[in-house]
C-alpha cells in the first residue's frame, strides 16, 4: 500500500510542473512553420516544436503576440518577411 501512495505522490508532483500553452497545428508550409517557431523562440515562449508534423506549442503568455504576428505574416507585411 505504501508503494502505491508513493507512486501517486510522484505522479502528482510531476503534473504540477506542467504549463498552459497553445497548440498550432496544420501549419500550411515549412516557411510558415519556421517563421512561427522562430518568433515563438524569440519571445521566449516556445515549449515544443515538431517539423515533421508542422506543429508547435507556445506558452499561454505569448499567444496574443503570436496570433498578431501570424496574421501579419499571412498578409505578407514587408517588415516580417
């Protein structure tokens, strides 16, 4: 019984370290993926990226900046390209 309690406590402590984030997936091209990944990294908000799936996870705190950046990027603003 004490082993089970120890395992539950270890699992509880592991999950307390998780962070809230936003998943970007179905990114249409490698160019878009690279731009989003680099921008998130520059903001200090990149949590995870997978180029084969073209998916990234960013910290919740940088979501508004990422959303604005991607909207400008898709419109082709010269200061981003």
